[in-house]
C-alpha cells in the first residue's frame, strides 16, 4: 500500500476482534511512532504499550469517549512533557500518533485516538513520572468488521479542498 492510498482509505476503528497482535506488528507500530518527525528533532515523547486488558479497561475510563481502548489488542499511551510548555509538543505527539496509525493500517490493523481527560488517574494506572503527561492514547486491533479495511471512503464525509485551502492569503 502506498502512502496516498493509506491516507485515502484509513478509517477510525473502534471495535476489535479478540485477537492478539503479533510481536512484530506491535514493534512495527511503535517504531513508526519513534521514526516520526518532531520539532528540532527533540523526539519529546515516550510510549507505553499496553496489552493487559485490565489496564486497557481502566485507561478507557480516563476519557469520555475512550471506551474503545477497553476492547483493543494494544493501547499506546503517548506521553509528552508539559503540553503547555511548548506549543509544538502536542503537534509532535500527533505526528507520532498519525505515523503509528498509518503503519498499522498498512498491516491490516485498525486504530482510533482517544483523548485522555483525567491525566492524574491515567498516571496512577500507568505509573509514569510527574514530569510526563498523557493527553492522547491510541487503540489498535484487528477490526471486528473486516470490511472497514477495504470500504470506500464515505461520500460527503470530508469538506472539499476549495472549502479548506486558501492560496497566498485568506
């Protein structure tokens, strides 16, 4: 699959098969995040890979719409320094998330981001140090509905280029 096809066909997947991901697939996903771009090449992130169902369930309760984490074969918590300290911090985390999701899609693995609103509860669950913060986690797994992997893009789901792109000035 080439990058353009992956971008056009990628779907949010929130329901997963009860099937573990092979170790090489998990490492390919994590390595894609590790290889993503970052401001000044600071690589200001840490990843916590989570396969334990009880931990995934607990983490799923840290965000209002994070329930899909509970059914995932793999969750990845993307830790950053204080997101208020530097505006690029969350942009860099987003790039790592996007790279991981596109790598997963190429491997037939679905994913979906989850906003983590209760960062202190997440800290208790995952045990990360106080100088790290969690705002975004990703769920990964083989889609329960395999048709998601090959279904055509939703019509009308995206605004046209003319609606969102401006040339030279607004």
